C-alpha cells in the first residue's frame, strides 16, 4: 500500500509529498495522528515547490555574480554607503515598489550591490533578471528585426525586479532612448535597479532625446532610492593591500 500511495503522489506530481511520505517510516511518525502526518506532508510539498521556484528563478535571472550577497557588503571602506540606509531600503523597496539608482565611479561596488539585491529578491521568491545596459539595447534591437519586440517588452514587464547594469557607457541613439522608455513604461510599479557611472544630472544629455529624457527621469528618478557611491576603486584598494 505504501508503494501504491507513493505512486499516486508521483502521478499527481506531488514530489515533495512523495519524498516526505517515503521518509515517514519510523516510530516517530507512527505515533502521530493522521492530521499531523498529513500536515507534515503538505508542508513538505510547499517547501519543495518553493525551492523549485527559487532554482528556476535563479537560472532565469542570469545573475553574473552569484556570490554577491547582502551579508558580504563591505562597510569598512568610506564610499558613502551606510548600513542603516541599505537595511531600510531592503525592508521597503518591494512593498513600496520603488526603483533603486546606484551611481559612482568605476570599481566602487555598484554592480556587486545591485546583484546582491537581485539575488536576495530571488531567494525571497521573486522573479528577476540581470542585464548589462548594452546587452539590453542589443536584445531590443534584435527583437525588432525579428518582429518580437512587443513580446520582449512584455516579458520584462512581468518580472518583479530587473537590474540594468552600466547604464550610460555606450552612445545611445534617439530611437534606443525611446525603446528604453518602453521598458520603463511597462515596468511601472515594479522595481528596476540601475547602476551608472554617470550622475543623474547628466542622464538628460546622454539620452539624446529631450522629450523621452523627461519621461524617463520622471519614471525613474522621482520614485527611487538613490545611492551615490564615492572613493577609489575597491579593486585597486584590495590590490594595494595584497
């Protein structure tokens, strides 16, 4: 009968319950009531599905640095990063649906911080995606060539958190600025995290389209946590220390 029950779990794709049921074969579980054993099986299925969801979301997120963790942020180096500010941001950005803008010189940890937040989002059960800005623009241009542009934008609009890393490095055409606006327009009330060496005050000129720039800054800058990093490159400091 145990094998028959286990087969039913497999048939209905209840793998978490199946594994937990097969493990219920000792004196501890024999002493439990039916309701207690059933509750244990249901909890096992819930955990199994949540872990499966995280694994799938992590694969789809394309995070470049999977070792980037909030716990490993270095606050000992003076670069304008305060632990209390990060803690407050992490506590509220999901419920407030606010964007996060991280600016500062190269090497100050912008990418690490953005990916650490993204990784935490995945482990919290959210859907996410990491993009270098140049790759995002490239994929959007390719999607237009293949008549998949609307589908591409639609997929981005369904993600809880999107990181756009290294915004402002490569030149941008007026049309590409408009495409970037399409992304942000569809991501209203969702979290977009942007890192850039350019101060926000220089974004207007970079976007190469005054009307679009107004719309982008309105959607991004006015509903966001802003982290302005400073100081020397962490890579340089660590190299000198070594």
